[in-house]
């Protein structure tokens, strides 16, 4: 195993970051199987650090609470990758999430970090389609102008849909 890499987990309050981390940690230890009932979570105030043991490496994921958006920048210098979560069922949050994403992508310390944008809550009936979200975010323009490699995934942290793909992405990224 190589030394631990740091990945930041960012997104607005209530997008599902804490649940995602709990599910990924369980999946990385026990593998795919029956998901346990959804564990209780509370909005993160401050940060949560979680180590994920993957096949070839250990990644430390630092979840920053959504309310910490104004000071996320102070955590950028130590990370090699970023997971940015969006609640795809909360249309009212889209514009602020887009602004946060743009500030993350334009931050100098992250100019070569690998970025995974997760559209969570695919299991909620009122969720926007990926086409709608891409249009609202102007994601094609963002991806085309970003300096970072960007991957997009639709997931449901609650049901587990897409979580193996998140672990595969974490396994595949290389530190620059």
C-alpha cells in the first residue's frame, strides 16, 4: 500500500456527503452486498476524516461541512482529488452549487486535481435528469474550460446506486 492520498468531499449542506462516506467506508471494507438500513446522519459542522482502504492504496477523504464553504480554500493545498456533490432533487440549490463548483475548479491549488462531480439522490422521484442538470450547470462548458480531468456520475447514497463506480474512480486516480 502506498501512503495515503487526500481527497476533499465538498458540496452544499444536505446533499448527502456524510451518508456517502459511511456507505463508501462500509463498501470498501465489506465489498458489495446487502446495504444496511440508512444510518442516521447530522449536518457536518467542521470536518470528518475517513480512511478508505482500496485495492492498491488508502485514500483519506476529508468531508467539509457545507456551511464551511467560505473557508474551503484553506483545505485545497493538501489534496490530490475532489469529489463535489450535488443534490439533483433540489432545484433551489442548483445555482449556489454551480457557483461553489466554479470556485473550486478555478482555485489555483486544485488546477491539476482530479475532480468527480456526483449527482446524488437519483432515488428521489422529483430528481432532475442528467440532461437537465447539465443544462442548468452548463456542464459541457465547464468541463471544456477546466484544467482538471472531470468525471460525472449519478448516484444514490441511500440506495447504493453508483457507489462501486465512486470507489473505482478513487482507485483509478493518480497523484500528480
